[in-house]
C-alpha cells in the first residue's frame, strides 16, 4: 500500500463546486442521469450508506450505485453497482477521461480537478453507463463544497457531527454542522442522526431555511432493542426485529437512519409497507462494510479486530464496544496496534480509549500524511499510555500479538489506512 489515494499523486483538498460543475458541463452532465441519497456526517457515513444501499437493492429491480471514500486497498472499492466494484480497467479509462477533462476545466474554472473530483466524475460516469437510476453517495469532506453536492438528491442524511477537519470545516460544532447541512435542498427530506445540542440547532435551522422537511433519530423515528435485534418505529410504519449485519451498538443508529431514509423515499413513491418491510429487514441483516468494528478474517488472525475510528468521537464508540467485550470475558487484555494521520487529534483519541486499552503499539503508516513514530510515541507518553513502538505494521503486529497473549485481543485502529494495511498484510484482499 503506497498510501497515495490517486494514481501517482496524493489527495489534495480544494473547496468549491465550480470545477466539478465545469467537468459535468463538458461531459454531457452524467450526474443528471440518476438521483442520489446523499450521506454526510463526521462518523457513520460509510456504514449508513452500506445499510441504505443494501435496503434499496432489495426494494426495486434497477441497478443501485454506491460511492464511498476512502478505500482500504484499491480505489475500485469506492465505486460500485449492485455490490460489484468497478473493474480496474474501466476505472483506469474513466480516470483518463477525467484527467483530459481536468485540463479543460483548468482553463474554464481556474484550476484542475482534484483526485476526489476526478473520482466523483468517474463514479457518475459509471452510474450513467450502468443505467442506475439511484445511487447512494457519501460526502468526502463536509458537504456544502463537496463534489458530491453537485449531484441531484432525493434524500439528504447527516449522521453525526464531531470535531474533525477543523482547518476546512471550522473549529466549533456549530460551524462544522453548518458545513454538513449545506447538502439540504428545498423539498428534499433531511434525516438527522444523534446530534449534540449545538449541532442539532444549526442543522434544524439550516433545514428550515432550505425548505427541507426534517426527520430526527430519537424524535421522529427510533429503534428498540429486542434481544439483539432492533425494531424500528417510524411515522406510519414499524419494521419488526432485524439483527444488523454490522457489529456494535452504534451501528443500530446507522441502520435506523438508513431505514428511515429509504422509507421516506419509498412511501413518497407509493411503495407499500408490505413490500418495504421485508426489503428493509433483509437489507439491515445482510449489510457488510469491511473495516468497521469487525474481526479480521482468517484463522491465522483469530482474536484480532479492526476499526476505522480516527477521531475522539469514534474512539469513544469503540471504547464502549471494547469495554463490553472485556466485561463479558471475551478478552483478558486489549492491545491496540495504532497509527493515525498527523493532522488528527492523537491525544484526544488516546484519552477516549485509555480506560479500556491495556497497551499501545504505535507505528507509522505508509501514507504521505501519516504521523511519525516520534509524534505517536510522544502522544502516548503525554497520555501516560503504556507503549511499545514499532517501525512498521508487520513489526507492530508481532509485538501486539505477543503482548496480548493467548487470552487477549488486538485491535487495529486509528485510521482506515491502518485497517487497509491490516487487510493487505494479513488477508491480502477485502472479503
């Protein structure tokens, strides 16, 4: 894994829609051939998108697109139709066309396309070729100026709002919430997850200003625990108990948000409850999203889990799950094989997990924005965490496994890049 997100160059962040709009205009507007369920948020976007896509695929016969980021091993993972990733040669051709468009865009819009914008154009082009009338699209960063916001939405979702990407989205929850609420559109339902008081106030106000009707988790719809299954109650409909296909209590929120988003769309189109309920139950149960709080596949990787948590809010959710495992006797000791990007809140991440993780094995990821081993080790020292640094993933894996012991558990966490390295080194593929 090179750590680079693009073909031969790193990702760059360029706020603004003028470049992607110019690219769409120069290529016959592929984004107008389908409608999207737009999913934004600090955490939970990918999982919610996975649940939503799984429900929609079972609800109607036409192809369903899915666009997510980042990828774990290969960029083809980001663009899918009916669960199948775009073939490598097709993505290569699409990115070649996007690169040619980028040169024209540079003249028309004052700058070339970023890699994410090229990928977004390639996704729209692929969905058009596949004749997919609907796609679930995950915002890459924020919402208001994200390239995905140039597409036409039928439902907008904001899963959570936490402190992340402060250099681009703002330093407060209110500012970040305003950026994510920039995806709301007049007459398009807006679905909100569990937001803090400050973030909720901004999101609801922005929705009202945009003329977007709001449904909120915990107010307009909710889930109930039914012995490991969840029953989802929504206005006009109850979906009986389903066991989410993704582990973790936090995934119940994501499943409920996805179900409510699908029902808002389906009910408006006259799809009856008798058709919706089995599609929702099966979609929730069958959803898969590799790298999000799950065991690392393979017998040689027993008692090793991965989670893409990369900020304090997500680390808190991970701490809750690990604490349950420890309390239930599933792990005598928990050792974290840990790395993060250098612009993330290293100390805040450690603080959330320090009460449940017994030892830390920091290592530097193979990524141009990765924190150095010195930065990681210093963060452990400041947080008074027991640490045994490693030079790379493979060395760290050996240290962590030995430290955890036969009755312990290793959790690879801190970044989806770290999770990708776990799959690449220990599994060799994304199952």
